């Protein structure tokens, strides 16, 4: 890395690039001196890298602003660059009036968007985002703006207040961590994110825009690191820091900066808003609203894990300033602050880990950050993480199904990095709960995932202080091969399997094996036995490792595909895979996933298999069928995404090829029109040899255009087919959900809410207690023993019945699938309403789908 880049990147840090100095003023002077020299040679490189630093290290915006638009729909980049403009205004680089013009441009676009007559209110999320950008700049430059352009900034404030008076309050429906939150209506006094931010800005304004300037060295270094650490987290909406400050390093250079020249920032323009549909309905409004929220996502609520006593209170504005940073664990661990901040870090990380519809980063990223923090703060952070897990475990029955799955995956992976150490005896009581109790299922699934990451005996050893939990361990993962013993020799199947194995050893081709099956096996034993023997034997040959499985499928996948040419046979195939790997959920899922990848299995066959009676009975007690279904839907969706990316690339290639062809053609025409001498006589055209070369290039360029266009058309045809396949998959899945739920849900007249569903079994238990001859009573105090029905649970009793829990789990997965693939489902909403969500469908089914899609329910 060039020295000037390193200086710019490490400014404000304790870094060898700046020697032993940690003084920010010295850092800025050093960096500026080097950059000034570099600007003489490569000004474009410096400007580009400076902007890149401001985008990716937003906590250092004040530094970069002192040292020294809007982009294409990248919200995080837009917001951060807006802040960068603000701090450059503070440093006299940009004139304050120019910044106000930017604010007013955004404000005007926002107000037009939510106008019922002139705008398109379904795109309110974009308008809200614009207002958020304006308000988020004010803590960084409000004081300078009110000092230099008071009337103009006051006009902006009035405009924001007017906007808030006409917008619709944003809803968190479908994005809540806990199921009950989606049913509970928001109180009139509750504020959404933008209303809350506006309230904080008003408090700041009434205080004269004064925040602690952080002039002392400890305060400055704390917050340069703090703002870097927040680069990791985008949901830090209530971080409890005392005396939080906005760093203002430009004040140390005020004498030099005031003599400089401020520049006008050129005008900006906002994208045109999509036109209002000619006929606005619930569905057309919902489609556009979803498209807008996909690009301009809302801020969602923080996951409250710890009691307020565990965190320290701060001023309202202080919380916002650190709200949307993202970070690096090493910086988080080294904050020089005089109070404990581990609880807040943990709460924030888990808020992102469980963020719906999806976190900004993959689960593995959060796993690594938490691991690094546990190692960096061994005396504090591991205990805090453990406390967070316990708190979430206590709320397991209410946790969203998608959040529960993520928590299982994270926790098992986390424990695998710490020798699987956990006080399992604290959770040994789950053995007293019914097999469908969410806490018991959680422990069972964590142990199963741990076995995948290690081996059975190691995990068994980790629960030695709670030996009873061995009951929840999965079986040892040995295969279940039907034809491995001589007992099958009576019907000749063991010998048949051996013959097939010998063919594989002899490296027989797939065609040779197919001929052998068609001539010697199928006519004698029939389809079912043939399929059993072939599939079981090939699976057994490929059972040693994942590589062995792939090798078998690559060589003999055609054999299996030939046998299983229709859905019925493919369902039989999945049954055989499930039977062979009945002791190993991981290998079952892998084998099915790989066969789908090789087009041996269709996604529709997988859906049919998942919703077979034997698997339906596992919906509430095991993740096994859900993992297989998730994989099938994900693989189908990924095909669509990959094709879209390829089509986008081909479209660019078409444009490039057409431009190249046009350039060569123009060159050829120009050359042909010239006059030159040939044997002393004037002739049209340049040197014939050169013209021949140009014509050849022109022909090749033309052929390239045709070739790229044909490739594009082929990919578009594949995309069309993949979209049809995805549509068929989801309608098959929705109809399957509808059928099984309709059979098991109580009558709509008896239950229309999840709380009502939970209470059915609890109510029956309460009646039984009332009708019993006597209640268990504490002999000394004369009070009932543990029998209160709180949220469907008691301390060691889970009071939701099995049938009700099955319904709750299945509805939860239905909502999760709808939420995750909402972008692909919305285009088919009319068909979905007509064929699946008809008027007579149970309201809980409709609510689950609508909630996942964030579709307004029209009072349902």
C-alpha cells in the first residue's frame, strides 16, 4: 500500500504510520502534508481513495472532511456521503448554502412522493430515507449551519415537520423478532424510527445544537475508535454511552480553515418516482411498497435482551449518533471508556444476527466477531454472550422461526470454537418438557448441529454434567444399508447388490449399467426392488465422504435419473435416501441437495416428499424436513439470481460489441470514401490490403454482436423457464401448507390469533384444575404450587398442546418462507389470492402469508 494511502486509512488510530503520536491534530497535519504533495502527481487517485475511505470508514468522516452525489441507490453509501458533505462544510470546504440546497432537494422529492394527488405514497420508504439522510447530518453540522445560515436551516426544519405531518407511520409488521409482536397493534404513543429521530433532533435543536466537543485527548481517541467500531453494526439504535461526543477536529485548525475558500456544491437530482398504477388496489399498492422497501429498507426495532439495569442511559441524540456504525472486533474490544459496554455490544450484535428479513452479513461473520470479542475480552464478554443466550432461551417459545433457526446455527458453531463448553445442567430440565416444547427442540437441534461440526463421542463428553441430555443426541451417523447382510440372499438381493458393486469397481459406464438393469434386473424384480437396490448400493459406495458421493453421482447419476424419470419415482428415490441416511440428517440433506443440483431430483418432488404424512409429523419436533425444503427453495432461487446476473453481464457485452462494431464500420466507411493513387491513377479507397483487414474486422465484429445476442436470448429463455419453475414450486408449497394446516387448525370461529391458538390447551388444563377435587397446596403457606399459566408456560411445564404447537411451528415456517422470497412472490399475488388464499381459507393461514409479505391485511 502506498504511504499516503496508509496514512489516510490509519488516521486517528494508534498506528506505526504515525510513529508514537496519538494526537489527532498531528495526524491531520502529517496526512495533509503528504497528500498535498501527492495531489500534484495523481489528484484523481487521491480524490477517489478519499471518497472510498469516507464510504467505508464513516466514523472518520470528520477527519477526512478536515483533511481535504448521491450514488445509484446504495442507501448506506448515500447516507455516509451526505455526512461527509456535512463535515466538509464544517471544515469550510463546501459552502453551507450548497448543503442546504441538497437538503431541500431531498425534502422536496420526499414531500412530492407522499402526496396523494401528485406523488406515489407506496414509495414512502424512499421519502423516509431522504428525510433520514437530512436529519442524520445535523448532529455533525447543525451548529455550523445555525450559525452561518440560520434562516435557511430553519426553513429545512419547518419542511421536515410538514413532511412528518402528512406521511403514514411506518409499520414493523413481519419483521419482529417475536411472533406475538406482529399481532399486537402499535400504541398511538409509539413512534417509528423517523418520528423518534425527529424527536431527538428537536431536543438537540432546543439545546442550541450543542454536543460535547470532545476536546480532551481521551474523549477524542475514544470516539475515533467508537465510530470505527460501529462500522460493523447498522442497528445500534439505543447504545447506552455516557457523555457521547461528536469529534470536531476541525476546531483545532479553525484559523487556517477560515482563510480558505469554500466551494459551491453542484446541484443534485433525485430519481423520478415510479408512476402511480392506473388502478390502485391492495395488491398493486403492496407490490410497489415492497419494491421500495427492498431498495430503501426501514430501520427495525432493537432486540431487547438485557434488563435496563445492565446498560447505562444516555441522551436521546447520543443514541442516534452511534446508531448505524459497523465494526471490527479488535476496535470494539479496546474502547477506552470508564464503564462497561459489553452488554450493549452483545445486544447490538444479536440484533443484527437475528435481523429480519435477513441480516446485512452472513451468519458466519457474526460468529467470527463474537469469537474474536470473547478472546479479546475473556473476563467480560463470554459471560455477557452467555447471558444473551439464556435470555433468548427463556423466550424461545415466542421467537420467530427464522430467528430460532439462525440462533441454532450460530450457537452450535460458537460452541464448536470453545471446546463445546456450556453449563448444560442448567437446561437439563428440558427433559421434563414434552418433545414438542420449543426449548427442548432448541437443545436437541443445537446438539445435532454440534455433532455435524465434531463427532458424536466428543459432543456426548461435553454434556457429561447433564448425562440425561444424551437422550436428545442424534443417533450415531452410520448408514443403514439394506443389503449388507447375507439374510437377503434368500431373495437374491444381496447378490444383486454385489453384482452392481462389482460393475462400479470395474468402472462400467453408465450406459452399460442401464442396459444391465433393463435386461437383467427390472424384468425379474420390478421397479420398486430395482430402484431400492440400485439407489442403496450407489449410496453405500458413495458413503465414505462427500467426494465419494459426488464421484458416484457424476459417473452414475444418469442411471438414477433413468430409473426416476417422473415425480412418483423421485419421491421413492428420496425415501430411499432418507432410509439409508436415517441416522444422519446432514448426509440426507446433502445427498438430496446434490441430486437436485444434477437434475436427478426436481424441486416439486422434494416438496411432495416433505409433505408426506411421516414427515408432517416431524414439523414441530425436528428441523430435518425443513432443512431439505429450505435447500430446495434456495437452490431454485439461486438459479434465478445467477441467470439474472449473467443476463445483466450479457446486456453489457451486447452494448460493448455493438459499439465496437459501429466503430469498425465507421472506420471502414471512412477509409472506403478516401481517394488514393494506384499506378498513378486516382481510385476510391485506401490501400487494398488495409481495406481488406478492415472488412475482416468489421465482419468479425458483426459476428460477435450476433453471437452475444444469441447468448443473451438463450439466457433469457433459461430465465423464463426458471421463473416458471420457481412459480410452480411456490404454488405447490403453498397448496401443501394450506392442505396440512386446514386439516389441523381449529375452527376459525374458535381461534383467529396465535395467542388464542396457544391458549387452547392451557384453557383446558385450567378447567381440569378447577374441576379437580383439590388443588395442590403448599402445606405451610396455604398457596397454590407452581401452576400459574403465564404465556402458555410454567417454570418447568410447557402448556401448549402438541397439535397447537404443530400449528404454531408450521405457520411460523410459512411466514418465514413468504418473507424470505417476498420479491419473487409479489408478482404472482393475484394468482395466489385466486388459487390459494381464497375467501374460505383459515384466517391464521392468510395472516401468516400476509405478515411474511408485509402486506396489509384489510382488518383481518
